[in-house]
C-alpha cells in the first residue's frame, strides 16, 4: 500500500493543479494511479475536512485511489501513523 500525505505532496509540487476551494486532491490521485505505482493500493490522506464540510473522518474513492480526510482539526500525520500501526 502506498500512503501519501496529500496536502504536503501538493504543497511541495510547484505547479500543483488547483481548484477554487484549494489544491486538487483528485488530480493527485489520477497522477499516482496513472504512474508505475498505480498497480499498488494508493491511499491519500488529507488534513482536516473536505471542501464540502463534513465534520468527521470522510472517505471516498477517486481514480481508483482511496482518499481520506482526517476530520475537523486533525492532521493527516496522526491518521497515517494510526494506519501504519494497524497494519
């Protein structure tokens, strides 16, 4: 499984695709799943809540990648650590 801190990756990516409400996580998912890593399970973890404003942990799939928002006031790092500890 490939775990990605989505916002850190998009922040480091100089020409990251943007949407009106922030960086385009779905575009990052498309890029990774189309790459040589696309045959692995891809899980993008985001800080906070999605632009649509869900309060808790919110998950969905885009371009074959699993995208999870950590929840209101929570950082992706803590959720990534939790996922690694559980595996």
